[in-house]
């Protein structure tokens, strides 16, 4: 990174927009994770949009449940879910309250606190792999169900905060199908990533059988 990331917190109005506007605009932003173990910071490099009632790939496609209630707002909150009995995934709620949509945080570069992430991600050969995939990102940042519903706009002491960071130039943003999404939601080009960034996760199309961390199907 050739310039210092902007440390201005993102306001709630940033998230109170259509999910397909918010998702690519999250690239390059700084996610701050505060816990008893210290402070970690991550530059977002890959995300996926999920559009609720109009999106068969979304957890909220069939309406509100106890699991997905956070997705219905307010915007700017964290939606954390547990999947396959093994992994957590982190999403950011966006759009107007009452209309469920969210952005899955798929990958990023740890800018601060890598020493905290390494013991949680012992299989990572290099630091660029610490948060290379949605389950890996959540594991590296020690994110679990207790953070579900966290307000990322609550102030500087919140466990999760989004800062302005350094958004990439528009010509570096790429888009394509979401990883592991099948059925009617498969064709949507709602995965966004920073071109040639080494922390972006490998793309895998949907297949019936899943067995590895990267091939799990996290959706929001």
C-alpha cells in the first residue's frame, strides 16, 4: 500500500443503499476487529452481494427466520452465521430496514494483528492466506455468533468497525459469479474483487459435494 488508509469511520448512510452499490464500494475499506486479545485491521479485497427476497442464493429468500433476522436491518449491522457445523461467516447488512440484503466478506489482507491470526490459522503457509476465504476471514479475526447483530456504526469502541480505507481504482474491480452458489442464483455476477490481489480466494463453481474449507458454501 503506497498511501496511508483513511481512518474516517463509514457512516450508516454508507450501508443504507442497494446491496449492489454497497458491495463493490466495500473493496479497499478497513475492517477493524477489537477484542480482549487486541486490535486487528483488515483491508477488504473480495466480497459477495446477496439480495434477499429477489435472490435465490440468499438466506433471506424465503423470508424472516430466527437465524436471518439481523439481515432485515437496520443497515450497518453484522450478520454472523454458523455453517456446516464448522465455520462462521461475516456479512454486513445493507439497504433499507425491513428489506433483507447483505454483503458476505470473502477475503482480505491483514494490515494489523497478523500475530493474533496465525495461531488460529495454522494451516496458512503465508500471511496472504490468513483471511483468503470467508470462513478463514472469520477464523482469523476470531468472529463467531456472539458478534451477530453487532452495530459497526456504534463508535470507536465497537468490536467491529469499518473505516474508509483506500478504495481501489474502478478499473481494478472485477465481477463474476458467486462462489459455490447453485440453482437460479448461480448466474448472478455478484462477486466483486480487486484484480490480481494475492489475498483473493480461488473461484469455485457450485458442485453437489463439499469437503474443504474453501469449498464450503457461505451465503448471506
